[in-house]
């Protein structure tokens, strides 16, 4: 068999997704994809990714604008800039004949989403949106089960996105998605994946979303809940550092590394280790030579530690917290996105669904219950494992159709969805596949419209008719 030639790709935005997810995939799978060019304004990130992939100087750019001034430099472009910087580079890429893998959300306004779909139709490029959940084992198993007919007609779905308290604080209070005006509303930024899953599952039986309403607010993370005497930064001697679970040094120095290293749910982190790491770093360092777990925790370089600094040492992390956004008191930042939201959907085949997002979970994960006319499905996709259990109504039989332990390889985040999405994208480019990709721009447009409509419902206190809503754009 002839060896396959890797596809060539340019990365636009070499941050967490660009450098660490797609870049690392390319490093581990050089026979599949080669990163030949990059656009990234941060000089440290630009240097690291260029060194890692041997990208020549002439193929390194500071911005996407500079990149697209050149004629086509690769077969594909992977766009991983922040939410509000998706449409323009994607339009440019499509116009120049690139096949595009675009991070979600595809755009932050309905008009821009429509613009992208029209541009793809005109230019006949591939535009795939990174709705990674559709590719993973958990949702693929649910999809196949519904398709098999064994569930019967879907009557109702309860789906929850339980964002862990530390992930919510990291991304949506202190981090990149904390303000709507600089990113996008929570239902789009975080939950467009979930609405996309609901759209996709109900469509198996021909159902399309018809009516949507949504409620939610920012209830907890505001100045009114700041503990008396708490400084604006955790690192400035906070009087409640021992009792506040959002105390930043503990989160970034021990809790998250420890949770990821031991791959176990819950926030019951051994207190001793946390105290040693935060308050007695030199003793911790000595212990790490004797206790392998301590060593693994100190050397952890994965998400979200890799978003706060490029210097992973304890000192490096501490310095980042003293000056950057991730060291701020969670009750005293400029966040404005909701911390809980519930959305109700009725489909045109009378299936109903509820979707709840909240940022107060003990562990990270999604849960789903689907009641059909023949069986009930209960699914849990948690940080430390997946289960899907079926209860057959006629026989009374209970059966696990999935029971796995998840691992934390960075390239297989989202339960393997990241890896499988990239793989599928690469294969379709290589095979010049005529098959519509699983997460095409057209499909994503439909589920993004659900998110825009839900947000309008929440803000205006209305039930939104989706056909009427879509006709406006
Ligand atoms: N598919 C998923 O499940 C998933 C998960 C996380 C994030 N995301 C999405 O991926 C996108 C990127 O997220 P991230 O966490 O990697 O963000 P990030 O901030 O780490 O990376 C974005 C990068 O874009 C760079 N950039 C800024 N201006 C630029 C310009 N003019 N030209 C080129 N690059 C520029 C920034 O310097 C930064 O390095 C976001 O839209 C986010 O919502 C998707």
C-alpha cells in the first residue's frame, strides 16, 4: 500500500485549541497532518508552535490578516481565534479556496452564521464546525441506539451540562468567556454544543425545533457575594483563603492538576497536599522525590494551567496569578454571563426537551435522560467515566450499552471528540469525500439559531417561534 501523504494545514490563532489541541495532534500524527504555517500575535506562542512544527519564518504571521495577504499556503486552515474573530478569517479562507475547520461558535450573530453558509455554497469549500461532541463515543452510542429503533419514538429529553465549579470560575468568571461583549452569551459560548446535540438526536426521527424559551441569570458571581475584607486578588492575602473553594492558587497549583492526574471525580482533594503545595512549596518539592503522585501534580501542564502561563513551575503559576486575570477574586471581576440557564424546546414532531447549564457541579460532565415509547436511556459523560444504561419497558431488562473510563490525553479531550473530529476532517480532505461532513456549516447554522433564539427568549421574556426567528435573517 502506498504511504499516505499528510494534509497541510495553517493554524490561525495558536492558543489553547490551536497550539495545544490541533498542534499537538499534528505532532503525534505526522503521517496525517502537517502544520506548515501559523498566524499568532503572541510572540511566545508563535515561537513555540513554529519551533515545534519547524515552520519557516516566511510562513509565520502575526495576524490572520497578514496570513491571507499571501496566496494559498496550505490545503486547509484551522481557525482557532476567539469567538468574535471567526467570521472574517473564515470568509477569507473560503474565498481563497481553503477547506476550513472552524472552532465553535461558528459566529456570534445570526447574520454572520448565514453569511458563512452562503459563502461555502458559493465557493464549494468545506467548512466544518468543531462540534466535537457529535464525534465522541458517548453521543455516537446514543445516536446509534435511537437509530436502531429500540428506544421507540422519543417523547422527551432532559439534558444537562454540569460545568464544574472550577471550570466555570476559570472560563466564565475570570477567563475569556466571562463577558458577552468580548465573547458571546453562555448559551452560545458553552452550550451551542448541547443544543447541537439535541438538534442532531431529534432529527433522527424527523423532528425539527419549533418553539424555544429560556430562563437564567448571573446569580452567584457578583460583588454582592464578596466575603468581607476580600481583596480584589486572591494573592493579596485574602482572609478567607482557607475556606473559599475559588482561592486561585489552590485551584491552579493543586486542585485541577490533582483531579486530572488521579482521574477521579469530586472536589475531595486531600487537604494536606493542597496546603503543602500552596504554603510549603519547598517541602512539597522534597516530597515529590519520594511520592510519585506529588511529582505528577507538580509537573502537570495540561488545561487550564496552560491557559494561565507558559511557565508551569509553581513560581511561574504564582506569578501569573499575581498579575493576570486568573488570580482575581471571583466575586470582584467584570463578568456578566449567566451562571445558570434552563432552556425548553418543542419540536415539530411533538418531542420536547429541556436543557440545563449551570456552573456549580462537583465534577465536570453531561447527563442525559431520554424517554422513548419502548425504553428509557440514562447517560452520564463525566470527567472520570461514561455510562449509558437502557431500561426496556416490555422486558424490564436493564442493560449497559456503554461503560468506560475516560483518560485525559490532551488530544482526545471531549471524550475523544477532539481526536475523532480532526481525524474525520483529515480523511475527508484526503478522500475528497463527497459525503456531507457530520458537522457542516449548514447543520451548525440550525443549532446556532436555537442558541440565538434561546438568548432572545431569556432577555425578552418571550417564547420564540424558530421559523419566524430564522426568517429574519
Ligand atoms: N470545540 C470546543 O469544544 C472548544 C473548546 C474550547 C474552546 N473552543 C473555541 O475555540 C476558540 C479558541 O479558544 P482558545 O481557548 O484556544 O482561545 P485562546 O485565547 O487560547 O486562543 C486564541 C488565540 O488567537 C490569537 N489571536 C488573537 N488575535 C489574532 C489575530 N488577529 N490573528 C491570529 N490569531 C489571533 C490569540 O493570541 C490566542 O493565542 C474559541 O472560539 C473557543 O470558544 C472550542
